[in-house]
């Protein structure tokens, strides 16, 4: 299921990684990054 914990955590991790990549490339303030424990 798309809603089980394993798939949900993996999807969130991918979104956070992508967001952080965009922040690293486009922003000067590193505090905008999201820390996500896996």
C-alpha cells in the first residue's frame, strides 16, 4: 500500500532530499534546509 510506513518514509525522504538540493543550489541561507531522520 502507498500508505504503509515504509513507503511513506521513503517518499518523504525523497521529497526532503530534493527540497534540500534545491535550497543548496538556490539559497544562501542554509537554515532553510530540512533535517529528516531516517
